[in-house]
């Protein structure tokens, strides 16, 4: 197996910087109220130079950097950007396990079975994500999920770390035990008290020491991980839950009628696809991208699913108008998608006698 772990760098803060480029030059903290009991969700790299980290109390972040800018998380906006990123990635690497809004695993071996080719593929993914979304990501490439995840954090932001077959244990050995997936705060405290401080120390434990330090089954699993052994496959959804069409224009378009025409054309293609599969959709979503690469989506759901092109187009155009009322201006891209897919149920009327 050749797998990559991809992590979007300081994702919430990066989105806020895209929405307001002036924030790139200041310490930015996304999280709760620093005057109350709020917690830091993430911080940009300027703020991190002051020692501000995720999960830190917002009040402590304010104490460390009194001039930091604090913004509340906008999760709907982050989901819009996340969908764009993962849609882009799946165009290059079809099999993906999305482990969170800003991280996931990619089955590189499915597309590039040779390790050198997999590295080039990971570099391509990183470049395309940057080009299409203006967001930075870091990747780790290895033969297992646990090694890839540790590797992705080595060269942030925007880095790529490749751990070649046979070097996994040596790569992991020097790192502190807290970064090994599966080691929580209590386990770390217990292990450090026993003089076990590095991942290599865990890898070197014999069975008796392992039982005393971590217990039986869990201990063996963590020792395997410390040695770079992790047989877990990618967990992927096999059922397609949404379909979409989108168009990037050679020149930005501001004429609403032209944009409506594009959406109706896409709606017709989606309706044709649905009818061909005997499905209907209950949710319609319109996506827009502005010249500065910022993204907005608007969605609406129906009480009963539809496969009607005119209805999907009508809803998509209405959602576009909503988005443009919130933020007027020409668009670089428009798209329409349908989700909440279900089998079309043909209703039969009782026979008239």
C-alpha cells in the first residue's frame, strides 16, 4: 500500500485570510471569546510565533499576544471550502478517506503503484490544491496510515515528506511518544514515568514490558504502530451521495442571464444522469467562485425528490440570485449539484373497475 495523509495548513485561519487578505499580515486566532472561556480552534502562522496553539484557552492566547485579531469560527464557510478541496483531490486520486474537514488519506498506490511515481503524484495534488483553491496543504507519503500521518506534520506549512519502504521504524523512532496516533495524555504520562519518551522506546519494548506499560491488545497495536506497522485500509464510502456540474469561465461573467443559462444547461445534464440511474434528488446546491477565489454555496431541500431539469434549474438560479444579493459581482465559476439521492418510486393508481 502507498498512502498519503493530507492536512490543510491552519485551515480555518487560511480561509479567513482568503476572505480578508489583510489578515495575512497580523496574528490571527480563530476561536472563542478571549474575554470568556473560549478555546483556540486554530491560529495562523504569524500568531504561532507567539506560542499560540489549537486547544489553548483564548484568554491565554490574548495574554501571549494582546494585539492578535480574534474571529469566531464560520463553519458553514469552512465546509464550502473543504468540499472544494476534496472534490479537487478526487479528480486526481479517486479513493480518499476524509478523516475530517481539513484532513484525509489518499490511496496513491491505486494510481501510481511505484513509489517514485507516488511522490510525483503527491506533489501534483499539492500544486493543484494550491492553484484551484489558494489553500496550502502538507502531505506525508508512506506505506501505512500511521506513518503517513506523522510524516505530514514534519514540514508545515506546504511541505511533503516521503518515508520509503523499510525506513518506517527509523523515521518514527526519534519522535516524542505524544505524536504517535493512539497515545493519549494519560498514556503519555504513564509511559514517561516509566522512562519511555520516544516512539523508538515503545518499539523496543518486549512483551512483558509492554503488558506492564500499556496492557495486552492495545499495547501490541501501539508497538506495531511504533514500528511503522499499520494494516488498516482506507475507509471509503462506496455509495455516491451527490453529483455536480461546474464551469470555470475564461473571463469573469457578471450578467445574471448568462449565469442562469449556464446553470440551466448543467441542471439538464444532472437530470439526465438521475433519470438514467432511476434516481431523484432532494437537495439542490449552487456554488459560485469570485475572481479572488472566494467560494460561496447556497442550498435548498425539497419535501419530495425530483429528476426534473426545469425544476432543478429553477432552484439553482434562485440560489444563485441569493448568493449574488449577499455578495454582488462577476463570477469566475458557477456550479450546481444535487444530493440526497434516492431511488425513484413510481406511484401506481388503483385500477378503476
